[in-house]
C-alpha cells in the first residue's frame, strides 16, 4: 500500500490545477478536507457479502487492511480531490456494458492524479472498483506486482462516499442509463 513518503515538492497551485483539470473529460471535481469522509465497517460488510472480488485482490478487503488501518492511511493526507465522470450506456442493467465504461474513468483518474502529483510529489488514489492491472492478482501469496499502478476502490477503505456527496450537495444518481464513476486523489497541501 502506498504511504506518504515526505517527498512533498511545494504547495498546490489550485488555479493551475483547475486549469489543467478543465482539459480532462471530468463531469465535476471538488477539493475536500479528508475529515469530511465517513469510514464505516458497514461498507466492508457489504464488500464481504456481495462483492465477488472480496479476498481476491490486494486492492480489496481484506488485502487493504482493516477499516481503521485504511482510515489512518487516508488521514495521513490533508486534502482529497474528488473527481467524477459520467457516461451513458444503452442498458444500465447490462453489467458488462456498464463495467466496460470503467477503463475510461480509470485513465482520467490516472491523468488527474499525475497532475496533482506533479505539484505535491505524492498522492494516494482510491478509485472505482477492484484493481484490473493484472489478469490474475498475486494476492495473497505474493506482494502486488504493480503497487504504483494499483488504485484500490473507495469502498475497500470503508468510505461511505454517498454521505460525503450528500454533505457537499453533489448529485450522484442521474437515472436512466447514466453511469457515474468517482475517484479520490489524496494529497498534502
């Protein structure tokens, strides 16, 4: 798991970053204080009982550590950039079609994280589902092959993102066949 490494370059130039973010196909973005995040074991319970990736990846529980360990990892940063992308699919009930839109969001997440990292020197990224970097994850027998590219999902850290979205007045259910993807890019300001 990536940890803050103290290689902080300088203060974040928010104006410059916002200019750069406007070049990306983001639906919206928000700068948040990490203390606005709600961590709860309930999210982990849903992972354990409903997600087929539980126990199969370093990017998913229990490979990510306990909720408290995940909370501490996130709280090691001052701020987070919350980004969202939306896309429309023909049939929202078609899970494969919906999941096929995820790769585009992950690429935008990588680009946004690179922009933040270029200014702050270090980021920690949580994104939109289980890691898909390798065809077969090394979990649990070997360490992650590409920890610098692995972005665990937001829920893997026990974060109740809907709570934060509601606090900030951010719409996240658009109805119809619209898919909304979110990522959190943690950084120190």
